[in-house]
C-alpha cells in the first residue's frame, strides 16, 4: 500500500468496486479498501435489468453469463387478497439481451467486482479498517488505515470515495444522514431450500407478496442450488414491538400470506433468520471538496423494487466519470465531484415515488393499471430501472391524482375514528 493515491475508495461493494475499476482503468492511481474479508455475506440479491450497461462497461458481462447465477426474466406481485399479477416479462417490453438479468449471491458477485477492480489496476485490500478520514479544513485529503495485523498508516488521496454502504462513514461523521420519514422499516429474512418455483422462465422471477392485512410484505428471490431468499418487511414498531423472536415474527406474518405458504410447503430453512432495522435514509449533502458518496452511503430507499445494487453501480459509474474529469483538470472541488448528482436524483426520485405508492394501502395498483393500460410500458421502465430520461415519470401524471384521493380517504378515516 502506497502513501499517496489519486483516488481512495472506502468499501468493496458494487458502488466502490465500480468507481475504483473505472478510475484505475483511466490511468489514475487508485486504492480500494474493504473492512471485511472478501468474499463476505451481503443481502440484496436481485438485480434490475438496467445494471446490464454498467456491468458491460466494467467488462464483466462474460463472467456474469458464464456464472451459475439464476437468470431473472420477470417480476410479479401478489396482492393482499392473494391475487397474483401477470408477470412483467422484461423482454416483452424490450427484447434485447439487456432485458435478462440475474439473481446473485452477493458474496460471489461482489468478489467478482472486487477482483475486477484489481484487474483494472487498482490496489485492492480487504480486512482493512478505516480509523479516520483525514481533512484539511473542509477538504478530505485521505484516511488513516489499518490492515489486519499491521500498524496504522496515513494514506493521502486527491479524492476520497465513501462507498461504505449503510455504515455511511462520512455521512455519519459529518451529520448528513437522515432517516426517511414513513420508511422506518425492518426486514427479517432467511434462506430456504426447495421452495416451489414457477415453471419456465418465470421460475427465476422476483415475487413481491403483500400479507392479508397489508401491514407487511415478503420478497421471494430464487438463487442457485435450490436456495431461495425470503424476507418480510414492515414498519419497525409493527414488526418488533412485543412480538417475540425473529422466528416467531416471521412465522406470524407467513400465515397471513397464503401464496408464500403454498410455496414453502416442501421447503426447509437452511440457517438462522437475519434482521436489518431502519435501513431507509437519505443524505443532505452528497459530495464536498475532495470527497463523494456512492451506493448506500449516498442513501437507500427501500428493498421493494430491488433498486439498491443498480443505484450503487450507477452512482459509482457517474462518480468515477466526475473524478476522472476532475483529476485530469486538477479540480476535485465539491462542484466538480457533484456534477452528476442532479441528473441522478431526477431519475431515482421516480423509484422513491413508486415506493410511496406501494406503501399507500388504500390504493390498488391493479385497478389503476386496468384503468390506464397505456402506462404499462412506463411502469415496466421503472421496474427495470430505465429512469434516466425525460418522460420516465409520465405515469405519475395520472397516478398522483389517484394517490391523493386514496391518501385523503385515509386521512378522513383517521379523523372519523
């Protein structure tokens, strides 16, 4: 490990690996450090189809297609009444190769990206802790690092990239992290062997299932070797307050989701349940002089539409472009490092709005789509992650007024009760 780099990337997930790969490939000295030993476990296995373009730019598509990751061709939704939507087959909307994506074991996927950064020329070290981010005034100038079993070392850098995920190292240090109001959710999940899958291409689909009371929902993500990732998400107070163990809570919610019960009739849990709390948040500033946030360190919306890895890859790509341009021009100011953020926010806001729709229990997406079939293509665009164009939010011209009526109905009901 050198004492000086053009770019220091903290965090070896998809966002950090993308930034490190592209900056190193452009010929700039780059250091990528990861706190844990690689490969390491991580949740968030379902990819959006639009990840294709960043994976192509990184040069890992051949590795993805030759791997044994489950292929994902579609998504489906199950309502609180147990009615399952017709599958959204991505290729019906766009028949290109990019419309097929993957369900990935994150340990293997993230290691692939970590190794790719090394192949592109980055110095990559796992089991390396960041003891402190170094500042000169308001400018980030490096970090104090400690590799396992070694003495701490100050490493200077022209740009520091925070890709520490929900640890959100810089955002927490600088007081930039804000929990999203209304999205104080909890997830409880585990891995099942031999859960029932649909036949054919839809067998690799992500399925989102509401419970009967619409107070929680389940994700169903098929992985390789007959393993399926299954989790329940709900408001923190609803899921955790006086409810017992994670196993108890999961089982209590499961009986409210007959569609999932049917799929688990011959399945067995392969390990313990895991819990993640209050994972939805934003940051009030995303870049500064000498530093920039990418991936979950930038913010995390909600797992319902599987946007996390896509946003990590895309933000890592955009940040890399700004860093490369800045290093070439000798400008690593906040203005330069944040030049991509307005367009990024303009696209990601549509997924945030779609999340709000899902959590408006008085609203029926099925009824809306029957009334407005002309928006099916636009909705599919949102589900695949095609959000960075002018008319990406066109569906909301008709959707917002219907949502307002639904929310007013909820308010009136609360007042009357």
